[in-house]
């Protein structure tokens, strides 16, 4: 029995080493894609139509390599079944309404990130490599702002999102050498200045929300105030739809004003997009409207709200399945938020992106997906319980 147990342990260890080696493939693929996208505008424009597919391939590889999905199915893992059911239902809906099929990748990427983040355990080396990689990607833009080579809003948002990852590294340095606090202040000032320079409202909101949630988590421990934290998780999803409804209703009163610093009106077009989408959606509430419509109110099919996008494109059934997974994962983070400084920064960043995506699609945009995955991995890193 002892020899058999020893042999089993050796086999498990060997399997673990093989999985770790293989898992470098999707990680390197994502890093190449991310670095190419945000370092070379020509690369960005060439791969733009393939970005969701590239991320999907990477996430599927991570799923197959690092997740014991056979055991998860046998053990009736509710989150795995919900993920599969949501993706399958969304795919069937797209065929029913005759929509473009590529939009399923956007949803699948997002749900796969949510599912695998707490299920996989990357090695310490892999997490350090990812941390260093995102830090360097932020630093390259800290030194040289390339936002005008892209859409200026997009470039500013990229800078804020990579700042979140860079702060994890800088805070680790600060805990060892206090003088590193100077670099944290410099990074915040530089990023804030860049956002205002590019008049990027969404990026500015993400930065403000990050600061808000970071200090909220300093004084508010989600593990102690479980009900309040659960309501926050629910509001991150359903509050997004409530914002759409309230925004449209307020716009109909005739009220408007110019936002300070950004030289743009509060109501500058999103209310028209959201109203037009609803007029189409209420006729296809269960299947969604897909992504093939030509909007009258905007030059491209961009709903500018992540949760509303899931509802509108894929219908109410897929939305509630997705909401179950999202809220479940956010709620599970509650016991881990204050575990260490890295977890608290990553948690604040995740909620910041969720709330910023009340007015944009950045939470689900493939070009930012590697960052979203890394932030979730950072929160769940080292957690004893694999959910």
C-alpha cells in the first residue's frame, strides 16, 4: 500500500509538472497578443477582428490544461454547468435570430475568465512573470504616451487598467522599501494627468472608482459585513441596468449639463443608443437581438454597457445565467479581499472596471481580457479552497 501511494504521488507530481509546462503556451500567447496590440498600432489594427478568437483559444487551452473538468462534471460543479448552459443557449439564440456568430466569443471569453480564475493555480514563477510583464507594459506608456496612435479614450483606458497591475508590483516594493511610495504617487499623478489630457471620461471614472474601492476595503472588511458586500456584488450587475434605465429617463426630462474638465455634455448620445436597443430588444427578450443590427443613433454596434450588452445581444435567459456566475465569483472574492495588499488592489480594480463598464464595454473587450484575468487570478492566488 505504501509503495502504491508513493507511486500515485509521483504520478500526480509528474502530471502537475507537465500541466505547468503546457500552461505556458496560452500564457505566452496572451502576452504576445497583448504586447503586440498595445506596442504597435499596425498590429492592433491587423488583429482587431481576431482579438476575441485569440483570447478564446488561450482561455480554452488554460481550461483544458489546468482545470480537472471531468471531475468537475462528475461532482456537478454548478458554475461549470452554468457556464456551459449560458454559452450553448447564447449560441442557439444566435442561430434562431440569424445573427452574426462571432459575438458569442465575447461572452464566452468573459464567462471563461470568471469560471477558471478561482479554479486554476499558476506557479509562483508564472504569476511573477505576468506581474513583471504588465508592469513593463504600463511603464512603456508611462514613459511614452501612445494614445493618439489609437483611439485616445482607448489609450487612456489601457493606461489606467495597466496602472492597476503596476500598483500591485509597486506596493510590494513599498512594503520592502518605503521610498518606492514616491513611484506610486508619480504613477497616479502621471496617469491622472494623461486621462484628463485625453478627455477620457470612462478612464477617469475607472481611476476614481479604484481609489474609492481601495479605501473602502481598507475600512470595510467584506468578510465581516457579508450582507453589505453581497449587495455590492448584486449592484455591480443589476445596478448597471438600473443606470441605463435612470440615464434614459433623466435624459427625457430635457436636463443636460457640461461635465467639468471634459468639455462634453452629460447626455451626449448613449441615451439614444440605449433607447433604440430597448425598442428592438423588447420584441426579442428571450433570444436577444444579436449583433447584426445597424444602429441609427451610432455609427457602430457598440452598446456602451457591459451588462446591457449581455442582455440585449443574448436575451434574458443568458443574462440571468451570466449574472449568477458573475455574482457568485464576486461574492467568493469577499473572504479574500483583505488577505494581502495585492488582493486588495486587484479586488478594488475589478470593482472599478465593473462600475466603469456602466458606460462602456471595457469589462468584456478582448484587448483588456488578459488584465481582467490577471486581476482575478491575483485575488484567488493561494486561496486554500478551489471553487
